[in-house]
DNA sequence: GGGAATATGTGAAAAAGTTATCAAATAACC
DNA sequence: GGTTATTTGATAACTTTTTCACATATTCCC
C-alpha cells in the first residue's frame, strides 16, 4: 500500500483507459489478456502499460499475461472506483440538466444525489429524482447528504462563487465546466474541462495540417 | 511560416490558455504585459511561456514585454481562431441540445450551423436556429454547408457509425463526447472528451490523498 | 520432470518536456 | 547621448516520461 514513487498524472489517466478496456473484455467473457493485446486494444505500447502497472505492484503472470477480472479489480481499487461516489451538481442549466439526465455516470459508480442552483424557479424542484437546493444552502445541505465530488456547471462569472459554496460544504474534489481558473484551498483538487480549448486544439491541427498524424 | 520543430501538444493547449488571458487583458484595456505577469495570471512559469512562444517566432520586445493586442492576434492566427469555424453536431440528445443552446462557442468563433440525428421525431426540425437532418444525409448535406469541425454527441454504441457519416461528409476534425475509441482514416483528427475518466481521475486523488498538491 | 514458448517486471537508454541561466536587445531616465 | 534597468530569446541543465531490451518467472506440452 505504501507506494514510494510519485505517480505521473498521465499514468492515472491511462489507468481509466485500461479499466474501460478490461470492462469490455470482461463483458466478452475473456479470461486473460496481455500487455501486448491490451496495448493494441487501447492504442498504446505494451511497455507503457507494463510501466504504468509497475507503479502499483505486480499483477501479471509471466508467460501467461493478466487475468482480466483480477486486473480490473485491482485497478478499480487503485482508482478508488470500487465503490459508489455521491456527486453534487452546481448549476442545473442546459449542461447541468444533461449531466443530471445522463445515466452513464451512475453506471460507473458516480451518482448525482443533490443539485444546487440560484434560480428561484428551479430551487425546491426535483428533476430526474434529484432535489434542487439553493446554492446558498450548500454548506448546510452537503455535509448531510454525503456527496464528496462536486460538478460546476454554472456560468463562468459565477464559477468561483459556486465553487466556494461547494468547498464550504466540505467538498474536496471538483470538476468544472466553466472556463477560467478557479481559486481553491490547497487541499481541494479541481479538474477543469474546457470545451472551447478542445475546439481550439482541433482548429490548430486543422490549420497546420501535417504536424500530426 | 515554415516551422522546423515539432510542436508539443501541450504547448498547443497552453496557447489557448494564453489567448484567453490576453483576451481578458485586452478587455481591461491593458496595453503591454510580460512573460512574468502572464505566468502569474495563468499559473505557469515565465520560462515556460517564452519557450512556448519561441516555437512560433519572436513576439516580444526586450526590456518591454509583449503588446497584448499584437500577441493575441499572433496566437489567434497560429491557433487558426482568427476566423469563424462552422461546426456540425451529430446527436441532438441531452448533451447535444446543451451544446446547441450554448452561445459560448459562437463567441469564440465556433458556430454550430447544422445538426444530425437518427430519431425521426427530431429530423426536419429546427432547434435554436439549427436544422436537424438525418445522419444518413450527412455525406450530402455537409459538403454544401461548409462545416469543417464535427461534434459527436450520440450514444457510445452509435459513435463509430456517426463518425463515419461525418467523415464521409468530408470532415477532418472531430470532437467526441462518446466514451471509447473511434477508428478514423489517418488524415482525420479526433479529440475525445471523456467525462467519466475525469471523474475517475478525481476519484484517484480523493482516494490517495497527499499524492498531489 | 524437463525443455520450449511466452510474457512479465525492471533497469538502462532515449526522448520529450520543463526550468534555470545569461548574453543581447530595447526602453526609460537623467 | 550615455547609463541603468528590464525583459526577451536562446542555450544549457535538469527532470520527467517513454521506449527499449532482456533476465526471470511461469505455463504448457511432451
Ligand atoms: N452548455 C454547453 O454546452 C457548455 C459547453 C461548454 C461549457 N459550458 C460551460 O458550462 C457552464 C454552464 O453552461 P450552461 O449552458 O449549462 O449554462 P446555463 O445558463 O444554461 O445554466 C447555468 C445555470 O447555473 C445557474 N446559476 C447561475 N449562477 C449560479 C450560482 N452562483 N450558483 C448556482 N447556480 C447558478 C443558473 O440559474 C442556471 O440554471 C458555463 O460555465 C459554460 O461556459 C457549457
Ligand atoms: N449527457 C451527458 O451529460 C453526457 C456526459 C458524458 C458523456 N456523454 C456522452 O455523450 C453522448 C450523448 O449523450 P446524451 O446524454 O446526449 O445521449 P442522448 O441519448 O440524450 O442523446 C443521443 C442522441 O443521439 C441520437 N442518435 C443515436 N444514434 C445516432 C446515430 N447513429 N446518428 C445520429 N444520431 C444518433 C439519438 O436520437 C439522440 O437524439 C453519449 O455518448 C454519452 O455517453 C453524455
């Protein structure tokens, strides 16, 4: 359990990729696989996969490969997804509603259990089985409902304010869809998803053809 | 124009960050800035910024710094966002509708001009001023409407099929929200946004406290 | 049980990316 | 106009990440 080395953030991201590939194999009733086969499946190199796994221990059988179910369970435990996570949503607008209505997260163990907004027309309602509270109540509501992860889907101008409310409620992990930096205490982790930046990335490679591929 | 070195993908992503920071400064009527000030603004090091810019040329004035407007224009040109991009949307479900209704992209020059779906109840309708066509018509509709970037917001099981349709319509740049790999010809660039993976990333750091921060 | 085949885990090499350093260039000031 | 203070751009040093290569462990099969 006591891991010496610092784990690269890219390795953590790839762990998710491996988990998904293993889920697929498990669904297909495949019992064993190898770093080589996995590499082909996910589009990476075998060495990369073995190196990533080596940060966390030894999961394979030389001459045989990996037992799909076993490796899946190990990686799920490492990622902390061998459990259910309760998620709080701030901002039930267009994007927020799409997230609420999406059942793909629940399938992966992420369950939106409470929502917050600022709009009086929405506060008090229940959408998709999730009750919407006033964001000002977050600091009181959150500690009671057990949510540990927050999602911010409010306009950029309100993002800092909404984030502060979630942090005041005790959340330490936040996924934000709002463009722009959010300031949080050092013990809070924020992951941003900036869709405009993804489009700009595509724009770059579309404009400068031949730099990739 | 003829750049010798290969540009790191991370540099391209940071270019977007710089552009946003410069936009902000321009709105505040700031005329000049420096790598040092920019670094503080975006949370990077000054050396990193100068290095990134150096891939593309010389934009600064020693002893003075950078002219905000000038640098913004240069970076916008490099990223290819000094123009309007027409975007095609495949899948007008919960997420697709949120994207359609979002005006933030248009502000950055990305304009959804056409949508595709498979659901007969949606085909033929016009939502948010955007007409929804049968995805099967994509190969005929796309060449006429000028869209160059595609966004995939269909269920994972249909993602490959929808992508094939967009590619058949001539698109070479695609942003996909569907989980899982999509196979495309080598001249097509796909950027995936996997929200479940972002949540798993948060789960990891929430589970293994103290590995970051 | 032994030998061939296979695929891991790991240390070393290579590549990529980031940070530090500094000479050269420019501006501001007197 | 010359001196000083800045800040760039480039190079060098360093760090991180990826790839390579192979000894080692295990299975499979005869
Ligand atoms: N819709 C998209 O497709 C899309 C795409 C990329 C990024 N985003 C980003 O996601 C965020 C949400 O986008 P949207 O389109 O859903 O916006 P929206 O305007 O549809 O919804 C925003 C919601 O947040 C609520 N809100 C506002 N201030 C609040 C506060 N302080 N606390 C709690 N709730 C508050 C509003 O009442 C509203 O319900 C924005 O930051 C946007 O930039 C959205
Ligand atoms: N909704 C979310 O918040 C969310 C979050 C993360 C990822 N995603 C992903 O985004 C995608 C869309 O999610 P959603 O919630 O909007 O789904 P949805 O079911 O609400 O909408 C899907 C839409 O795609 C259409 N469609 C199905 N097959 C098609 C095809 N072959 N061609 C064209 N259109 C087709 C459907 O008619 C429907 O309108 C999914 O892949 C999902 O995994 C969604």
